[in-house]
C-alpha cells in the first residue's frame, strides 16, 4: 500500500451496495489503497470456493480489482471454529487480507447473533480473533471492523482491546453504535479513545461525505487512515478530491463524467443479477448520487418509475451521447 499525505484511504464493505461491480467502477477512478468486500456469511459449514468467487471474484485476479486495487475479503459469523476453518480455506486463495465483521447493524444479521451483536461479548471476540489468526498464515493480515457498541459505548474499549489482544493487526472503527445505524452524527472522538487504548493501528470510519468531513474526522479521531463508505458512492471522485487530484468541491462537469460510469455499471450489473433486478441496483446508486448532484436527483426521478431494462438502457445511452456531444462542443 502507498502512504501519501492523505494517509491510507480505504473503500468500505457495503452489503447490498458496493458489490464487485461497483468496486470495479469506483477503483478505476483511482486513489484507493485497498477495498474490502461485502461480507461472506459463515454459519456452521465449510463454504465452497464458488461462494467466495461469487461475492469476491477479485480473488481470481490476485485479490485485486481490475484496476489493480488490493481487495480484503470480509467474513461474518459468530462461531470461532467455523470462522477459523473458512478463513484457512480462504487464505489458500491468497486474499490481500481477511477482515472480520463486528459492525453490521442489519436485523437479518443481528437476529442470528452476528455482526454488531457480538460486541456484547468481548471474550467471544477475543476467541474468534485468536482462532482465525491461528488458522491463517502469518503473511496474510487479519483485521477487524467494529462499531462503538450495541445500544451504548460502555464496552467499546473492552471490545477493541479484546480484538487487538486476539491478534487483529488493525481495527476499523465505525463511530456509531448498532442502534444508531447510519444516523448522524458519527462520534469520531470515540475513535480517538480507542486508538489510545490499543497497540495496533486504527482506521476511522463513518459520516465522511466531503473533503471537509475527512479533515474533521482525522482531527477528531487522531487517525491518519480513513475508510470511506457511502460518501464514496455518493461522490465517486471523493478520494481523488481528498488527495488533491481533483476539484475539492463537486461541480456540473463532474456529473457529466459520472454518466459514462453509470452506463458502465448498468451494463456490468447484468452479469451480477437477473435483468429484472438490475433497475433496482441502479436506483440504489442514483439515490446516493443525488446527495451530490441535482442532475442525479432529476435522473433518479425519471428512472424511478421505470422497470423495463431496455428503456433504462436507452435513456442512459442518450444521456451519455448528449454529454459527449457537449464535451466536443466546449
């Protein structure tokens, strides 16, 4: 990984949003030191290789996106033994690293005792890390992503210390509790407390939507490295803005550059899902893009009632062609 003045910038795992298709689109823009896959759920069995290939096909490309960004594969589960067995199998595929999910707030995950619900049991966190670390060759990093707690922050330091003592080489801390979900604000000052309490590097995560947010997050957390999630999806150029490689504030010209990305995503997502589900995937991305550009809000309103893939494809091709024409005339 490269180390620039901006520190490391990591693309967060985002279940149901940042699949390998969107990871490809975003990392082609450049600026990321690494990305983390959607979680692979481990539950009482040894998963077949095809499961990893389906969720993280980058493992067949040397654990890199097509643009060359390293990919860490994330596992989610609560059974130390099965997580260890699956991590051992995954390590044979030479991922850039293995990350363990202790932060997912989704009800479908939490009702089975996974994700952020594990923050109720620091001792179990420690056993999971110890088991996975022992099962994985030393050259493959094992990391963990956590939240500040379930309903409060009373056990945040205990959890972080248990993960570090168990063998996590790095912690990513999403600065909210499970119950807070994705509601602002993020409590970046709590990340600073965790950073001071553990002997391993800590990465700050949560509520970074702009260059100004990134700067405030680093100041409040004391962390040079930041993981960016929905903010990177809402503004695909955000990481390059942070690195000083792009205009610091989004503008209309950026939206013209996003349109071909939308078309590329639309065409590629058909290899990921059935055609009937493709419109929904596009609308999810557009819903976040409209936080950044009024033009995205207008396009979202036009596409939202359309479920015919052919009509959506025609509209996107027309918009891209129009953007290209304007570019030639300017």
